[in-house]
C-alpha cells in the first residue's frame, strides 16, 4: 500500500502545565514528521504556542496529532487565525502587494480582493498594513 | 444631436434615459461607432472610492440648557478635536484629526487606529458619539463644560463638506531608498520593492471629462451613498499639466470641492482609514454623471486604462523634497495588471482605491438615473480650464 503524504499548517497551544514537558522532543523522536517552525513563544510556567508546518506520512501524522492531543496540546489549523472582516474590507487591494506569502490576490474580472487563508502564515503584517483595519488575528 | 440637459432630464423623467458606465461605454462605442452612441446614450456614469484627506463635516449640535459657547473653546467628538472657530454650537470635524492622546509616530510607525474619518463614519452609521466641550463662559452662554452622547439624528445639520476630492490622475508611489517607508500612499518597501497607486483609471470622474466640459459648480453627484453637489474647484486645482494627445492629464490635475447632507449618506461609502506611520483619513465614494451633449463629450468618456499615464514618484526622495522628478510613466492598464516596469525592474503594484467599489458606485448612479430617482443639473459656472492660466503654486518661505 502506497503511503499518502500530507502537509498541514497548524498552531499548537501549550497550556502552562504542558510547557515544562518534553512534548516536542517526543513528538520528533516518535513520529518521523518533518516540520518547519514559523513562529513560537514558549516561556516556562506560561501558556505557549508554536506555529508550524507539518508534513509526512498520513498515518504517522494522525498518530502524532493524537499524541499531542493526549499530551494536552490544543491544535488549531492556521487558516482560522487570521480572519478578514468582510464588513470592514473596502476591497482596495493595499494588502495584495504587501503579503509576503501572496495570500491575497485581485480577482481578474470583478477586481475583488480574494484572501486565501491556506497560504497565510499568520505573520500579522497585514493587520496594520490594511488601511481599513479589516484583518484580525485570533488565537 | 446635440442634446441639452433639459432634454436628458425629460427622458429620465419618462424612464427612457439610456445610461452606461464609463467602463461599459467603451465597448458600446466600439460596437456602434461614436456618432450613433452619442445619439443614443444620454449619460455616462463614473465612480471612485479611495482615501481623500481633505474631507470633513460640519455639524450644528443644537443648544444645551443652559447654553454653551463652544466657539473659541474646545470640542471633542469621541476624543477627536473638532474645529470651534465658528458660532456657539457649529463644529467642523476634519477627516485627518487625531485624538490628543494618540501617540502619533512617537513609536514609529504609529498605528493611527482612530480619528476624524472614523468619527464621520460612526456618525453616518447612526452610532452614538461622545461630545465633550470646554468653554470660557459668558453672560449669554454661561455653561463651561459639556459631556453628552449625540447621534446624527440629534443634530440640526450634519453636512459633508470636502474641499478637495476626486483627483484627476495621481502619482504612483515607490521607494528608491534602502529602508521601508510609511507614507500616505501606504507602506513602501526599499529598493523599489513595491508600488502603490490611487485612481480608478478609466472609471474615474475627472478622467472622463478631462477639460471640464460638463462638470462645474452646481453639478449634482453621487456622494458617500447619497446625493451631493460640486461647490467649487477643489484645492490645488491645476489644469496646467502635461497632457496626452487626447487631453488626459499625465499628472495630478483637476479636483473638486463637494458638499452633501450627511444624514442621507452611508458608511459603506464613507470609511475611516488608517495609514500606518502616516495618520488617519477617510475613504470617500464619488460618482459623477456626464451628460452626453455632443460627440466630443462622448469621445472623452471612451478613455481606457491603456490611454491614461501616471507618473512614478520616489516617496523617499523626490516627494518629500518637492522635487518634480518622475522615475517613469506607466499606464493604468499596466498598474492594474499588478506589475509595472521601472528602470528595468519589475515591481508589484497595488491599489489604495477600490476599483470594485468604484464600479459599484457607477452602477448605482446608473440605476438611480434609469429609475428616475436622480436628475442632472445645469452647472452654474464652469471650473477653471487650461486657458485660465491657473497653476499650482509652491510655498515660498520668507521673513
């Protein structure tokens, strides 16, 4: 049976009681997933988070996520963290040239600004670059 | 052919007026030819929606019991200072005004999350706004302090009065320095890392009437979701700029001053805007109807993005130093493709004005005219033309 490879961008939230445990170390050793950390904040005895892109075999990914879950880590997909208020957005396009991962583009015909949150790495640059302040970061 | 505005209004009244947006008219004329299109079409509608800094509103709050004379004192709307140099309860709030407590650029780049433009947006949306005033007290206006909520419905008058809007063409901003800069044209990355522009191009009001043949004082327009009027040429009005063979200005040129009842406008088309490291302003929606009185007037409305050239200006050097240096000229067709070429480099280009909402405004104005809800006005006086000799003066400092 051919293995399916998956790649997901997730945010791992570590409650303060988990921060002091070697969760990441176990995760790396036991599940053979490659990952790319984009942003992290882990301080002893405080709540912490790691934003990363995980890729590898589907079964191992599922097992790894399940391990993290059992260890008390809350897992969230990236794309839910940066949101656009469609009411605030005026469809100007100031974000289009600015987003480092090209998560925004202008639709060719209607020239509407499209936000593809699958490409978003939650860097937060658009939050203050957006003149209408339509972008919100939520954790 | 030729038609008069009275004849067009008669057709609007009967529900028979033929209206096209400045986008639609291009294909229509290509298909039917200029003579037939000019005979058939009565009005071309334009639209623009972008940050327009010289915007503001005056309000009359009504008199408190006992009376207060805010004139000569201080007044704040949601902590944003309003101008009090008028009579007792007349205030003017400018789009760029900032709360005294805003840190501005003390930590650069400042965020400028709230200011006069946002106050106007909230008033238009019908929200309560806190009015605080300090006065010196007189025998006839004894009150010295005021702190109350007001909404637009409480006010006697709430009038949008913008002294410079709808710039006819505008700079394309880039940054030739080695550091990121924060400007009214947005964030500009170093070494020509990106470009920003701010015009609706072929849909923009004054680019469709480049010599001000129809627009003038008294022209009724779409303003902020309601109706308004052109009151005067806008400040910095400058018809004396280089133009292309078909008359289109290649630099910022004409502008209009506009007025309208804020009470019938909508926060969809009046929006507080924050420019990182620069300040606050307000995005304003304007739609100008152009009566097709002759083939010549129609021909000007056929301008396309490819015909309109804008100057690329370095906002790290030439602009702050008031140098007239232009790095290149690019067309709106290139700008809207998302990339421009400047000195051999390909630069991503982004817009600060919303084309999508400009289209929406031109379409809305078209619908109003087709439904006999909006009639054209005869202008009372024209705007100064190229022949006026009017030009833009710099400030020469002297002692």
